[in-house]
C-alpha cells in the first residue's frame, strides 16, 4: 500500500494529499482505488469545529481518462464507499428514510445543461431498492429529487413546446421550441398526484419577454432555454419552493397550482432590506435553495459564465405577507470563485454552512471562461471562518452538490429496553424520549425495546391523504410479550417537535411494511408529551412502528387545465415534446389515421380523473367514458374520419369532484400545405428565410426547390415541424420563377407546392453615376434589382423618417426612376427595397 507524503504545518491548517491507494471501510483492507478515481486535497483548519457526518459527493464533470463516481468520504478524504456510475450523474445524497439517491443520465440535454435520467434508490447495503421515473409521459430530469418523509416524491422534468417566436422577435423561428418545466409529485404507489407545467401558467411574452429585451439574440435560437429548474422543495406550509436558474425563486400553491410570489430576477415582487435592490435581485439565480429551521431561506448563487461576479451564499428572512426580504447572512469566498454551474449550500446542525462550489470549468457549447481550480466544498462557521475544505486536484473535475450527513443509518439508532412490563405500571426507555403506560398485557419475565431513529419510515402507506410526516420513527420490539395495550408517550422536547399540538401519531404493526393508521393523539402541554393509546400484537417479536405527521394542505378539487389535442407522439425516451394549453373554444385538427392524445394537468392535488368523449356537446351518449383514470392523458385509436368530437375531464380527490373542463378536436385526412413562400415573395440571396408549411404527419418531409418547373435541388429533409430555416446561397441564379415543394418522405402522394412563383433576388441598388436633376427639377436615376418583379422607392429629408414615393415594375432586372419635383424640398435622400 502506498500513502503519499503528509505535511503538517504548525499553523493554522493541516493539508493531506490523497493518493490513489487507500484503506477504507466497506471494502477489502488495503484495496486499491481505481486509476480513474479522482485525487483530492483536504484542508482541515479546525477539526474541533467541523460538523458531524460524512461527505456525500459525486464526480459529475471529469477528465477524458477519469471516471464518474458517487462517493461517501471521511473528513480525511478516505472513502467509506464509492461506486462507478459509468455516466454523468447528479444529486447523490442521503434521503429522509435513510436510503441513498443518485441520478445517472439517460441522455444529456441538447439545448441546456443537465439531462434526462432515472432516479436510483439504494438501500443501506448499497443495493438497488427502486428506480423512479416521471409519469404522464414525461421524463425526469437529474437536477433535483426529493423523497418526502411520507413516501411521496417530488421530481422535475423538461418538455419542449413549439411556438411562433417570429411574432415577437424579428428573425425568430416560427417553429421555435420553448423549453418548459414540469413538476410532479408522485405518491407512494408512484401515481402522479400533482403536476405543474410552466406553459400552463406563463405566456411567452409575460414570462420571457423581459429577458428577450435584455438579450434579444436569445429569441433567434431554434430552442430557447426559458426554464431551468434546479431545486424543488416542499415548504413548511405544504406549498412548493422552486429555484429557476438565472431567473428567480417562486412559491407555488400546491392546493391550486397558482404562483404565490416571485423573488428576485426581473419580475421580483419583494422589497429588499440590508442589500442594494439592484444587486439583490441577482442573488436568486442560484442552484440550491433550502428552507432553514429558523424559517429563513438560503440559496447558493452561482457566478456568471463571463466571470464578472463570484459565487456566493445568501440567507434571507422573508415576510411573505408584505413581500419583504431581509438579508441576514452571506458568505463570500476570500478569492473569487467563478463557479457558474452546479453547487449547493447546507446549514449543518452545529450552525456551520457547508458550501459545494460546483464547477468553474469550460464546457464546450455551454459556457465558462476558465478552468479555475476551486474547492469542491468549504465549511464555514456563522462568522465566516473556514474550518474545512476539500479540492479535486484537477480543475476539470466537479461535483454537482456536496452534503455532510450522518451515516450509516444504523449508527444513528437509539435503542433502549424496559424489563418486566406489567399492567398498571409506567416505563421509560432510557433518554430517547419514549415511555409507555401499560393498560393490559405483559406480566412475567419479558422485555420491550424502543428504538428511536432520525429517519422517516421506509415504504409508508396511508389510507386516504397522506400526512406531512417528520423524519422520525420509533420501532418497538419485544420478547415474551404476546400482546400489549399501552399509552405511548413521546417527549416533544426530546424529539424537537415544532407545534406538537398539531401532530398525530401513526402506527403500523410491522416496521417497513403495511398501512399506517392514525391514533387518537393528545398533547399534554404540562408534560410536553404526545400521547396515544394502541393495542399491539407481537409478530415474531415485532410490536410495530410509530411515526408523526401534520395534516397536509386541504384537498380541493379544481377543474384541470387541458392541453391542446394532438396526435400521439408515442413513448418519448428523452427530450419530450409537449403541447401548449388548449385555447377555449378552439377545435384542434388531428390526423384521422393516427391515435389521438388528450392530455391535461390538475390544478392542485388530484386523486383520479373522469374522461368522456362524445360527438355532441351535451355528452348525452359518450363514445368513451373512463372513470377513475389516474394518468393525466388518454390515447384513443378509434376516432372516426372527418368527425368533430367533444371531450371533457374532471378531477377528484378527498375534497370532492371538480367541474368539467371541455375541449374539441376534429379528425382530418393527412395533409401537407405550403404557406411560405406561396407566391409573390422576393427573397434575397445571402439572407435567411423560413420555408413554412402545415403538416399533420409524423414522418420527416423533403423540401424541393424548383425553377421554371424544373427541380433544382432538394434543400433538406427536415422534421415535420412546419418550418425550415433556409440560407439562400449566391450559387443560385436570381429569377422570378421559383417554387418550393414539400413532400412526405414516406408517402409519395402527400405533397404540396407554392401556389404561385416567388423570386430570388439581389438587393436593389442605385446607379450613382446615373443620378441627374432634370430641367424641370425632377430627379432621375438608374437602378438594378436582379430577380425582382417590382421595386419600391423611399425618400427622406433627414435619414430618419422615410416615406414611400413610388413602386415600379421591373422587367429586365433594371430600369429608370424619375422622382417629380416637390416644392420646398430642395434635397432628398433615396433608398430602394423589394417590393
């Protein structure tokens, strides 16, 4: 075994260089680390002040010969456990249940950072326990994942929606893909019970318009990264907090799906105290957001890609009623760290803050200006003193986030045993905050053990709406006890319960399996104990498991938001394309030869839906009637040709059933129809234009260019998205007899061409040598307009205000223009355009 040299300095820090050979727990003694495992440096400046727990990190960005890893490390850098993931991965961490999570990529996004993934759950022996995916046809994104203590899951994903940006941005794509975000909550059976889609709540101009004003070039991209969610967490009041990278922080009402407020960014609604407002709005373009135990929010704010500001951590106290954000703490590194992606900030139990700095490396096609060597993580005291730091020795290696967490779960358990339990007596289980008063059962030589753990239950199930559980569980076991009825007492101070009077104790007969039932729970403010009586029957020594929960937000059934009806796109394994919300009263045309997809999103929490499809608006005789639909979409293959259909959906939950949301669609034959150029256009060589068409078939289309009825060339084979950006080269001759044909790549009979010819031209120009003033005062000049059928002359006296003077026919690519004299206008400037 080789351990490289350790240098110990007298003050104030100890540096430890970790080599590629170490001994660590969980693997064979003296085992050698893989050659692609990262080398790292640990700086322990004050070991007595460092927080408890191991470091959870990953290798997210690596070198050409480096590996992708998830790892648990001791403070000296020694691995407790690691695993080669074989692909890019995000968000390795310990979950509230004591299980582990990481997100290996299935596909790297083509338009932004991050990637589509499956969320992998490992048990406490590092074995695969569950693979979690998004629902309703969406694919999970790797940026964030939350397993809630009640067994529900919060995850996010992206979908792209086609919009005509040319309406708002000159040169914008008429078929631009706008990236949207989808947030889902999955219950313990992994049904989607909450779904929020960004384009259901925002319009392009209303949301992204201010950013297009700041950076108009963004609006000319074929794919626009409009939403980039990095954190989605359940807030203390049962609603959602969301950090939108480069933009702001939102709060979403989980009961209704509506946005409650926006903090930071160009749409900021808060007044700032303790910081310059112009600077404060940028504090929330961050990567990791958390709600602290003291009620404040903390956010890790990345540097920008141009390295004009350092990465930093901010803590704000929020008055959400009056919309006031007060800066109460921040940390700025002594040397600027230009970490423009990834990163995290975690408040530790001892009051320190662990900062994972993320990456400051150059990523081709995405960003960064320098491969700056920065720490993987830094732990600082409330006063900003650095007490721990870890750095990968290669600036190209980065960790997505870093956490300090207690591990393993078994080591956090606090068991205590009571002996010879008998009816009428009371027993305390050591100092773990649990006691019981025996009502009946027990007697003789026996014993009971109460094990308290700071984790949520594994595989929790509830009848009806699940409560918002705390990460705390108590497991009861027994010897020589067949049955026991007892009042269980849980010390609220020892457990750290907040608002204990609002808590309910839940019980199930076996740890890790079965349905929890609520117990009649009382809080005694004098003894500060939660009290609940339960009859327990021993099963192989098991007496059962207890957990603690608050009521979740009240379920109210709201009518869902329908998406535009469209043909089914099939299973999309990555980069999902989704529809816009349906416009009221719009009859959407769908290809009658293909299955139809009807989709929607609940507004708030949903248990199930009912879907009906009919040919009459009164739904007197539905052709489809599906009750208890749990997916928020339905694929229908039996629609009749040339038929108009009505459909409606309602939402049900424990609060009742909503009103119906109604939509329309019409089945039509397959079609391709060219809309531009469609006759009379004049497109100039050397410039870009969009060939546009309408099509309702899934296969690619070929775009053919004709001149005088003769095929010149095939411009492209393009996805059937309705537009193709064509850069007209100078190798094409000018002319007035061009046409575009768009045809199916698989169906030779399905095609369409421009209704009338269009022109390919060169920019018109004035022959300056021909300019002359005629005897009666008029001005005459010669001009050329290659390929144009008509040319417009504009005039100005100040080069600012221009007016149309005349439009002239062009017969042979050139001509003469005579501009009559105008009284009082001795001088005039001219310019030409086509037409």
